[in-house]
């Protein structure tokens, strides 16, 4: 996985603001998670997955998605540019929980214009104890 991270983020630099919107430099925010460090909370995993979509890190998205629900043909749409992530609500998902939910709105742009994707995502700890994405509900 780290080889894909190096290819996808080489031009980003560790001091550039992380795409996840926390206001931290990439090297101290999602960069270490993309390199294999486990996310401490469900929200941090959500943010790192958003950043991976923004940076085109398909390997990380697959790695952070539970194998039981991960699609076999995961792709990143090259026409989408992710602009902003708004975290609306976090339910559980702390370092001491086994499950958590993060409700968010992701704002993007395509050749057809601006769009928003709102979802309530579910995260659990896998057998190794790391947070993974299970599924999401966009119709809540």
C-alpha cells in the first residue's frame, strides 16, 4: 500500500494543508494514515478516506474498506475534483469504541458543475483492531 501512497502524494509535500479539512499539514494529518498508520477514531478514518479520494489513492481506499463489503471493481472517477469535506455529526467511533458513525457532506466538482454528496457512514474495528469503513447510507 505505501508504494501507491508515495506515487499519489509525492507532489503534495508534508507541509501542504491536508485535503481532509482539519487545518493540519498533510504530513501530520492524513499522510501517516495513508502510509499505513492506523486511524485512532472513525472520524479520522473518514477524513483520511476523503483525502484519499481527493488524491486518487485507490489502494488506500481498498485497504481501509472492510473486505466483506468492498466492491471488487472500485474506481475513482477522474472527472471528479473533491473541494471540501464537512463533518456534520460523529456518533461513537472513539479509540475505545468498536463501532462508529460519521455523517458528512463532501463537495465536489465535475465538468457538469458543483455537487454535494451527503452520507452517514458506518465504521467498525476489524479483527486486527483497526478502523475500517463498512457502508454508508445516503438516504437517511
